[in-house]
């Protein structure tokens, strides 16, 4: 099993200059090989595989114009060729669009690293090819005394932060599970209502909290400020971007990143808490999120809840722990079915937050009832 870890890097000024040089070189190699592929196609030549593109790198460095490519890692340029070959295969399989040229402004600032020569020296230092020892902050779960098999290591630059992403091969965890199922109902009022054994676990909507509300107010204030600056620098039909606007937009990107990190961290903590209960299996609904987003009154609230991220994290964490993960049928009436007698109430509306059974008179919160029905789901 391969787990992905993110490592925050703190390079020196010289190392940061080398990283930017790697980003530019990898982007140039991608564009050069893509142009070569298109030129061969127009001339009726054969498609170049990853190995064929890698063989073109030494002549490219020795043509007298591209000697600067010797200053970057050869392994990084080779991985770029493999990435382009993979992009072409995805296009041929009709899974993705045709590969595009990378722009200096719009493309992500990232480059691959030679995984075989990447070493975790300590909890505060890593050894990277061509860069030497780089200060970092490593996850506590990665012990520097253990040799890990690292794959697909990449370094990216976003919002003035250098982040290294690594895939680490680890053994599958299989703790002793209980014999109790778990039902999870995702919603808007509360992020999740969980039924486990006789317990009711509620994870409140973090977007209603003070921290998120203040952060969203700062974002709205900054957005209005940027809009006024654009209008003040408008010449005809063209909006000129000044250095002041660029600084404000950088602040705005940092606020959006912080908002996203708070939500993702909350989901990670919540899902990890549920996995530690060690249920026999976990049942969640197969939600039609794109269809739910068409509701203009709830679309923003649904988007902020990150429902797909909840399902994604629960799925892979269940796989790690050997827990059976089940998604109930999309049309299964979990909220409309009485958890006491099994009668289905077809006329239940979204505004009805309390379920009252017409047959037995049983009264219960509709979200908790949905979680109970999911816990007993046998489909």
C-alpha cells in the first residue's frame, strides 16, 4: 500500500533559485517534446515513446544552445518525458484531452524529483538530488531511522510555500474490528450524523463556526477592495493589473488556502475519529452531488460541506484498516423509512426536520433516522 505525505520545505536562497531553475527546465522539456511529437505527426512519422523521448535529451543538451540543462537533475527531465507519454496514453484511451503546452503564468510551478536518491536524514532535514540537504518539517509518522521505498516524489510552489509530495510504501494495517456496523448520513445542517451501536455521534457544521465566518468576512472585504482597484485602473475596456493589485490577490489566495486547509483538517480529524471506533463495516449514501448543486438556494452550503471529500476519505481509510465500505443505492429512502416499523413516508419534505411516522407515530430526528437505516442497510 502506498501512502502519500506532504512535507513543507524551507530552502535557502540558493536552493530556492535552483528549484525555480528546475521548474523552468521541466516546463521547457515538456513543451519541446510536445512540439516534437506534433511535428512528427504532421510529417507522418511514428509516435515517440517515453524511452525514445529520453534518448533525445543528451543530444539536446550538447547542441550548444541548451547547456544550461546540465545544471538541473537529469532524472527530473526523464520523468517529464514519462509524464508526457502517460498524458498521450490517457488521450488515446479517451479518458483525457490532448496534452497542452505549459505556460509560465498559468501552469503549476512543480517538478519531479529522483525518488531513488531522496533520503530522509532527520525530522528536520531531507537530502534531494542537486539541491543537497534541505530543511523541512516531516510528518511524525515518518521515522528518519527507517528506510522507506519512496515513489513519485515532486516539489511544488504555491502561495509562497515549497511543498514536497512523496509516496511511501507501507504495510496494510489490519486491526481487530468490532462486530458492529456504522451508518453515516451527510447533510447541510450538520456535517455528519453517525449511528454506531446505540450511540449517536454528531459532527457540527464547521462553516457556521466563528473562525470560518470571520475568515469569509475578510475574504469578502478583500474581494471588494480588489474590485475597486481594478475599476480605478480601468483604461477603456481594459483593466490594468498593478503591483498593488497583485499583492492583494496574493493575500486573497492565502486566505482561500487557509479556509480550504481548515475544512480539510476538520474532515480528516472527524473521519479518523470514526475509523478508530473500528466498525465491522461503514455504510454511506451514494450522493448525486452535481444534481444537488443545481438547487440555487443550497448550492453554496452544499459546496462548503465538501461531501465528496467526506466519502473519499472514509473510503480509503476503511481500506487501510480492512473495514468494509458500502455505498447505499442512490434511491434508497433512508430519511423516509421509519426506523421503528419500516413504513415509508413518501410525502416527507426537505423542510421537515423531524420525522413522524403515520403508522406507529414514532418521532425521531430525520438525519439520525437516516443514519440508523444506513447502519442496518443490507443491499
